[in-house]
C-alpha cells in the first residue's frame, strides 16, 4: 500500500526531514529552502523541460547544485540522427540562481557569457526562452516555446534517504501541449500543439553522494485523448511510494513497481538493442525500440556523471485504475539510466 498525501503540509520538519514520505497528485507539500538542515552544499535544485514530438526534441535545464551550477540545452533530430548538447557550468552558485520554491508560479533564469535561459510561469501558461551562441556548426540557437493545457494532476513524490536531513522532492508534469520554434541559423524546428508535448521535471532536495536512477517518460495522444506516463526507481527509500504513474485525460493513475529490463552484451548494457518493461501488478507491460541515445560521461574522480537517455518507441499495454486497458503502438518517449557521484 502506497501512502498518498492528500492535503497541503510543510515538506520538512524542524530537523529538515520529510514530514510525510509518500506521493501526491498535486504539489501539496510546501517547500521552504530555509528549513533545509542536511547541508546547503548538498542541496540540489533544478527545472528540466523536455519538448518533443515524433521527429525532434528540445531539452532545457537550469540547475543550482550548490557547489556547481549547470545550464543545458539539447537539440535532437530523430529524422536526421543528429543531436547536440551544450552544458556550461558555473562554480559555487550556492542558491543564488534563485529557483522558485514552487513549480506553479515565478521565473527561473540563468545566463552566462554566451547563453541565457528563462522559464516563466504565469496564469497557467509556461513560456520558455533559450539562446546559446556557437551551438551547432558555429551558429547560435534560439528557442521560444509555449506550454499550455496543463493537466489537473501530476506525479509528486517525497522520497527520504537513509541519512538525516536528506530527501528528494519531485514533480513530473506530463502531457502539456507545446507550440513554438527552435532556430539554428537558417534551420528551423517547429512544435505544433496537435502533436507536440512538454514535460517538466521539477526537483528540490538534499542528495547523498552516490546514486543511480532509472527514469522513463512519454506524452502523446491515444485515440485523440492525452496520455502519458512516468516510471522510475533506483535511489532513496521508496517504501512509502514509488514514482510510477499513468496520466489519462488529465487524471493520474498510480502504479506499483515497474522494472527496466535493459539488454546486456558482454557484461555491459546494450542501450540501442530493444528493451522491455514489466510491472509487479501487470499494469505496465511494454517493449521499447531505441531510436537515439543521448549519452555522456564525465568522470573527474570525486565528481562523476554517466548518463544514457535513450529516446525511442513504446509498444504494449497500460491499465488505468478502473481497469481500462490503454494500448500503445510505437509511442514516442524515453528511458534512461544515470549514475551520479555528486
């Protein structure tokens, strides 16, 4: 049985621990940065947006990880098998980036000598701006995106770690309609709300040093109805709740355990071979056909980030809370494995 948080509560108690580990379908726990007790150098805050359709995707990140700041822009063209990621870093932002305490309003902004990112949330609409010089083939990238039709419910989870004052507070919003353009020189990628969707990964927390996580997500239409899912595991104490959830027509449907079955070759993960996903209750059974791996590995001994974010197509069945079966056929999304020492 997973614990659902159904009313507004403080996220942290006087010792900086979670008041209620569990999940919610709205951003009910209230995050207050001043209540963090697990060490401000361990505090990590980020906003990550992914805008995608069947042919291309844009990912935008602003992260303040206390000792290190990260701004990132990724452009992926699945038709041309082209991907570019640029991620300028800064030293010791220590919260000065000023990320909002809620995903529901406010501005997230960060900039450097050759780039700028701005995420604006106002009146139920999200507006995203991005600029980066010398992004691709010596040309600058500019992006202007709108996200609308935010669903009524989302995935919200409060996960403790086995260390005092350490926690992860996370919201994933799927199935937002996306419109706007990305330009690089004379090349243009245009998102239309009929087939393009945005996802927000909003994270605040004090993390332990070494973690590996698995995360998968997709948003789109099934028979004309918005459908999406969030699946994942790998870090913290998830005995109170998992982050696995389906979204259908604006409503969330809670899942139990989902396992990522990544193929192996010669003792290592073979990310570009077909995967599968299985669940302990039979409510999420999928095959996954990889299209592109956005992989990177930075290993500086004390700091390591080994990421494999694989975009591809899901086919299989998902079962809603009322027993209705949703059949997916080549439904575009992604699944990833990330190991961090940070």
